[in-house]
């Protein structure tokens, strides 16, 4: 679980990022979740755009993404989500 201070720092880092994944008209498909999971392996902090969804669908998708990928929710502003998942330590 992220502390408020950690979340604030991640928001600041995410500000300059471009969305890496876009959720299209088909919604949150397994393929989209797999793409998000793959992107989280490369980048701990990820920005996702959900342009083709209404407000209620976006809120549900944000929760589902975090649940299905094990990511922490950082921020949800309009059609953009920011999530974070720490890379595993390769020991």
C-alpha cells in the first residue's frame, strides 16, 4: 500500500509521461490487461488512457486493472489512469 507521500511523488513523476496503453471501444479485454501487465514489467509507473468509456465504466476499469495486475492505484483524472507496480527484485 502506498503512503500519501509516495503517491504524491509518483503523481509528480507521472505528470510528464504519455499514456502507454489505450483502452479502446471493446473495453477492458484480456488482451488489454495482458498489455498493461507487460508494460508494468518494463515501467513501474504507467499511464493508461480510457477514452471510449463513460465515467462509471472508467471507475470500474481502474479498479479491475489494479486488481488483475497487482498494481497500486496512483491517480484517476478524467480519462487517464496512473498505476504503479514495483518491479520484483531479481536477487
